[in-house]
C-alpha cells in the first residue's frame, strides 16, 4: 500500500516500539508453488517475446521458454528428483537457457543451489558439500573447475552455456519428450516448500547456504510491473536480486533482458538505448559508476521508470547526480533487504527528500530497533535491527546453530545491521554491526568518514576501514578512486579530512592510498575486507 506521494506506508506502535508495513493479502492461495504461478503466466500469449539475450543475440517466446522449462522438469523426474532434499547445483552466468533450467526446477518442485561462478574452487566445493547436489550444471568455461567438485561429490555434470564432447548439455535435455498432459508438480502448502538455496553475502565471513521458500514476498513487492516493462539486472542467479528478476519476469510476464557481460556503465547505457529498459536493479556501486561515467546523459536513460539499487551505501552527492539524468522523481529508489528474508524489507521512493534513508517498510514486514541489553528503542535511537516477515524459513541449510543465531524463537531475524527510524518512519542504516570501530577508546563508523572524503570533487569512490594495533585500536585508513581525468594526492585527502572533521579519532591515522579500483564481491558490493587486505599488501610491499 502506498501513500499519496507513492511511498510505502509504515505505522509505529509506541507502546510495543514496533514499526509495521501495510497489511496486505496475497492474491495466490498457499497450495501453489511459484513454479505453478509462472507456468500459468507463460501459457498466455505464447508467441510474445519473453527473453532477449543482448550479449548472445537470442530471443525466446513465452512458449519456447515454457516448453524448454517443462522438458527440464520431465528430465528431473526421470532422474529421480522427487524429494525436497534432492538438489540441483548451478554455477552459471546469465545466458540464454539459464532461465529454463531455473523454471524447470520450480515446475518440478526441485530446490536449486546457485553458486557464483567467480568464487574460487575451494569455496565452491565447500558450499556444495553442504547441500550435496545430485546434479551440477555449469557453463562450459567452468567445466574444468567444476569437474573436480563433481568428482568429489560423485555428481553428474551438465553444461548450460557451451558444450563439452561427451558431456550432457542443456540442449540434450531439451530433446526430452514432453507428455501432452504435462503439468507442474503440486504440493500441500507449496508456499512453504524450499524454492532455492543462495549464498549469504560473505562480507563478514564464509558464505552460508541460505534457503529461500516459495513465499509470495519475493515478487509481490513488485506488483506494479506489467507486460510492457523491460527488466534487467546484472546479478547472476546466486544473488537474491538475480532470483527476484527471474521470478518477477515469470510471474508478471515482463520482457526479460539478460547479458552475460559483467556490469559496466557503457554496456548498461547501450542496452538502455537499444532495448528500452524500464526496470533495472543494480548494486549501489553500479549507481556510483554510472553517475560518474563521463559519457552518461539523460537521453540515454529516458526509458527508465524504475531504477532500484541495493547492497550498500550510496553517497548523497552521487544520488543527486544520478537523479539529474532521470526524467522524474521517484524513479531512483534505494532498497534494503537480506537474502535470509528473501525479499526487500524497505524501499525509498523519496531519495530526493530522504537521500540517506532506505525508505519505509514493505507490506507485512515488521521491525524493531534493539540495544545491546535487548531493550526496544524508539525513533531516532540507533540499535540493531530486528525484522519479522511472517513467512516460513527453513534456515541455513545444514547449519542449525547459525540459523538459531540469525532468528530467535519468536521469529525475529537479527539482521546484524545498525540503524534507526526517523520521525517520519523512514529507516536509516548506519552500518553493519561488525563494522563499528573503536580508536583511542572512541567508537566510529567508516561510513561517516567516507561521506566527508566523497565531498572532494576529484573522488569517484572511497572505502574506509580500520588498521588495528593493540594500544590504540582501529586507526581509520582509506582507499580512494579518483574520477576519470582527475589527479588526486593522498596527502590532500589526509588534510581534507583533518579540516572537515573536528575530532581527531576520526582522522585518517591509518593512512590513504589512491587506487585504480576498489575490490568488490560478485554482486557489486564493495568488499571492505578485500580492500583492506589490498591496502595492507601494498603497504608491506612498499
């Protein structure tokens, strides 16, 4: 439910100190799986173009996607995939037939575990050792890496993009005979069945295998999408945003635009001009790259009606610049969510008036702000954010201890994020709880110093982290990326921070490095630990 200005409504219970999104009833009954919902949608207007691969120059109609996915489902049945514990492993980029594989698993009620193809073989093997998939699907370019993983698990390999002699490919699976009376599998209370297993972000440790149910929340937050929308996200299927775009395309019948090329401003602008993207979901770092790209202009982005970003903090100056290229207010939106919740928790439609906020709560989401003593806090008080979405969650696959640490007995997720609600019930994220640093006995957050450095006109991106020593604590240090064509000296950054911040404990006692790029995780988030490691390596080698 939206207010008169188009923002989600959020109410506050001052007695319980709980913020709540609007109460909304789902359109679908609890017996249906998402696969059944998508199957019905794909049956309408069968000759309508459903997916375009920009990088491969391929087009698939709804009927082609439906038939291919149904054949994957039949193949899985023939291979004995008849239990929720029977898992398909996926390591793949956004190529032509990935969607059919995903939908086919959904049609059969088979859980798929998606892992990013850029992860090292050790981490990939460790993740699949948790879920032990009975089938591993990968791109041909990753076959050698995945062959070792498959051999360890005793699992068959199937290629999705490209082929290997003697190895089953997705095209071979499309040769499966489809019964005339084919229907997707049905289950009692299908809404609670595990749909997928994704990876946690890994920014605070080794990624965990996160179960995602068939909850409607994964797509109903985007019910404004229509048949006329062209949607795009650079995220692969192992990220929540990648899964959301796959499901929303199927559920609402939008045109799904994909590319196996990684995000770059030039590539995104080309697709906007050629394919008329109306709905895009990017990482916060992508917005910074796009806003500071020297060749960007409003004409290239005129097709965008919804530009969502998530997965990190974006500077106010960057938001202002990005909005100047869009054709109206409310297009640029900051979303906040967690893989564990399987949905957006909040969305900010008012980045022009509340640029530092992640918005108001989505429907049927509740939130509390809790201090270290477990006491609930009111407006404008910073604490850890607890979230409740009222949906089934099977937890981290094979990790009951981590599951219990994440969600308490009352169903509240302990997000690990520090934040607060302002007097207008807008949510603000201060920082990850584990990113809070202490220097000379004083607490500070890297984000505070990043905001100051970003005011320098030569700065494109910045990451601040702590350099620890046992006598002083975490001395703030910064890695800074200069804008194209600009010269930036580390000493000027040091002096600028010292001038703008009055308290010494927030000065850059750990130093400054000007670098060509910041290390990022596979979904575009700045990886603070990796940036710090590169900084320390450079210091050691100098």
